[in-house]
C-alpha cells in the first residue's frame, strides 16, 4: 500500500512541477514581450521564467 501511494504522489508531484514551470515561462514571455517588443528577449526571458518575473516585480515599478 505504501509503495502505491509513493508512486501516485511521485507522478502527481511531477505533473504539478511541470505545470508550474510551464506557467512561469508563459507568464515571463508575455510580460517580456509587452515591455520589450522583442521576440529574442521574449525567448530569453521565457528560458529564465520565474527569475525574470521576480526581477520585474522588484526592479521595474
């Protein structure tokens, strides 16, 4: 029983992490394009995802 629960939680945890990273990348790309109007910067900031969002929140007010 314990092994089954660990496997289910492992799969669920992996799915949540994938969704969180994907959402952060999309949010960073949209924010970056609206500010910079550059596809190159949009892709770079999408790669750094949550780091760009935190940077934007702290330093671009």
